[in-house]
């Protein structure tokens, strides 16, 4: 296993870092452009081992603590979309890659999509999962309760409410590894609140921001996928969003909800790897696709 490389950059005086796991084998050219992974508000550079496993043999895997995430500096007050896009551009320039494959999940989809719209010449392929295109009143009310709990100092209550708001808890809908994922998300929120001085602000932004997914996109091959029981934004609405990206593919992944990258971790990583390397996934299925599971794959590896 090659040694990872970690570099620190800054944008507008805000420090952030990225990590590169060199891929392929010495002397062999990579099968595709470097792959940049952008996750949720609290998913930092060390949270994607399944991507290392599946993409590492093919290319460099790049993960990041963008401003406001992980060990990076907090975001300044006010809108942050432009600063985050420039942070991603800084990574691409520092790596020296003319183009990147970019995978965005949840909060990270807005960063990835916004970057692709403004810098499409720097994006080889774009994969987006769990796109929060539309947040309804029920979600807003749940997140406001979570904010109030955190403001009152109830971290455990906040973690439980915020985690539950992002998951499908309907017992009539089967979600693979639901309870494991639920416990993992709660623990992750609590851990971040304990160890990161700006975790609360990051969560507030992720839960309250209304990212812009308008305007469509052309010229970038794209894959969009959703868990069939995603309660943050329905698969139907995510499919409508995918239709604004010219030539995109859309998949609904069975037995999963918004946290599809936890519940079907290795399967999603394999799907994204096939797309980035040109081994195309199934395109535009009308119903949910139940991906084959890898025997013995551990739960909750993000």
C-alpha cells in the first residue's frame, strides 16, 4: 500500500487540507483521472476507506478537509459556496491534474455540482449520491428541533434527532444495516461535537443551507444515484434533478435510504469505481437496483 500524502492549502486565509493515496502500481499508468471524494459536513479526509479499496488500484484517491470540515479552519460568516468551489480548484491545481473525477455525497453534492458547472473543463466525470435537491417542511422542523437541542447544550439529544432526521425509520421499508448506520451516525455527530471546535457551525450550515442545484449541466458525463427510501429528498425528485444534466445516468439503489454510502458502502464504492474507470454501471433503471453484496463486508465504513 503506497503512503498517503497530506498537504495544507489556504483560500482567503482559511486553511484546509487534502490527502492523496497514490493509486495503481509503480510503473503503470492510472486507469483514469484522480478521484476527489467530497462527503457530508462531518465526513473528512479519513472517512472513505472503501473508496481507497475500490479506486486505489485504478488511480489516485483524493479526500479533503475542506474549510469548515474536519481539521480545517472554520468557514467565515455568510455564503460559503464560492469559497468552497475555489478550495476544490486549489486542490486540482496543487495536484497538477488537468481534470478530476469528482464524487459528491449529500452536502458534498452541492460543492461538486457547483464546481462542475463553473469549471467543467476540469471535471472528467461527476458522480452524485443523495442529492438534497428539495427539503420539505417536515425535514426543516426536525432540523430546527435539533438546533434547539444543541443550543440548549443537549448534545446527545441533538445527535439523536439530527441522525434520525436523515434516515428512513419506517419499519415497513427494509433498509440494509439500518440500526448499525443509525448508531454510527449518532456516534459520529457526538464525536465531532466533542473534538472539533467548529463542528456545530458545520452542522448548522449543512442542515440549514439551501444549496443551489439549478441551471443544469452539459459536457460532463454524470451518474446520479439515490437510496430507494431516501427521506431527505425523494428518489423521484433526484431523478428530476439528474434529467437537468445532459446525458446523465440515474440509479435508485435498493434497501437503503439517504445514508446509502454507509448501508451499502462497498457496493456504492464499486459502482462509482466502475463509472470513473469507464466500466459503465446499469443505466436509467425504472425500479430500484439491488446491488450484489460482498460477503463479510463490514458495516459503517465511512
